[in-house]
C-alpha cells in the first residue's frame, strides 16, 4: 500500500469531525471518497496533505510514518494536493503559477516538462496570462498541472469537476486515467459527481458524519445501491 491511514480522529476546536477513519490506496490505483457536503471529506484530504493535524491515528506513506508531518515535507516525499477551489494565484501568470511547484524540487528539476502541455495544451497558449483571467475550467487545469510539476507519487484531488463544463470534465478524467496507466501514479479523489467518480475508480469509500460507512472495489459494489446510500 502506498497510502495506509488507520483509526484517524480529527477535531476543529472542540468539535470532532472524523471518527476512527481508515482508508488505503494501492500504488497505481484510483481511490475515491464520496459523501454529501460537510461530512469530513475535505478535512481528511487536508490532513493527508499536511495542511491540518489530527488528534489520533496512524498515517503511513510507502510504509513510512508521516503522521502530522507539514505539507512541505509531504510534498518533498511525493504527495501533492489539488485543493477544492483551485487556489491558483490570480495576479501571477500561468507560467509563474506552474513554477510555484519548483519549491519542493531540487534545482535540477526546475523546469516545466513538455508532458504538462501535452496533457493541458491550452496552458501553453496562456503562459503569459494572469491566473485570474482564466475561466474556471482553465484554472482547474492549471491547478492540476501545478501539482504535477512536483512529480508526485500520490495525487490528492478535492472535487476536480466542481463548476466545470462537461468538455473539461472529460479531459480531466482522461488525464487521471493517463496518470494511473502510464505514470503508475496513485490518485486519491474526493468527488461529488457520481458517474465520473464511479467510472474512474478502482476502489470507493462512502463517508457519513465523519465515519466510513461503506467501502469496496468498484467491481464488487452494487452501483445503484451505492448511489442510493450516497443520497441518504
């Protein structure tokens, strides 16, 4: 397992958000965490990316204990995060936004691989445009590309289809499958768009009120029953 989290508990102040959460992800797989708004999905991703600290639990990455390590340390180890809302820098150019990914790399890797523009051709045409001038779909592509600059082994993605037009959703899905099949990258995805998530994933988790209530390999899950449970 490249990712192995056990019995995680997470609080915001005096309010407990996650209760005894355990999730895993195999190398080169796509794992999806689903659930309605406010159940703790983003809190889990923020913990996995080092943005927030948990109270109790175990977090292994490649069998290494990384519990509550800060985000820059996790990035150096090969964990990258595409946050909900994209969080691109609106006053920086597309090129400068991409170069933000250099901070956790050795200087020998301070360049933008051609593969980035193969995956997202529109960005090559907009290198000198301000990030804030891009459409929502273009900003999402930029956010994903910036994460890929860090050459991750584990890519965490929070709601990549939110507010995006269908053509860009399709492209993002194709990029995710490419990263899995060709780069053997592990993707841990939080997603609300059911058909997109279920179609891509190898393994799925369902969260309610901060707890994992169902999980399984996609091929072993009843799609209709899983979707019904999601809406409860």
